[in-house]
C-alpha cells in the first residue's frame, strides 16, 4: 500500500490536492519556473476535471505526482520555492 505525503498547510509553497481524484495530466516538471496561477496538473473526479494552479511564484523543486496516480484530498502535488 502506497501512502502519499500530505501538504503542510502552513508552508505556502506546498501544493495539496483540492479534492480526491486521479491525475490525468501534469503540466510542469521539476525545475520549471511558474507564476502564481500557472497550471500544475489536472485532476479528474466523477467525470469533472479540476486544474490545480500554483499558489505562489517560484521554481518547482519537487513534483510528487504522475499521470494515473490516485490522490486523496490534501495529498502533496508539488513544492514551489
């Protein structure tokens, strides 16, 4: 059984999943520089897609998702510094 790390709500650069779902697309790689609001990945749940965006500007230093991965709410998606 795989246990996915949870995002720390106190750390502004940690991006958590807003809802349970499956990762259908990842739009960044580690090392990508993003602006606040840039899309990071797309989650699908019950035939609805949600685009997860960067809450802050910076560089993606760690990416914790890949297409096909199932997430629960608040699972860590990425770290932006």
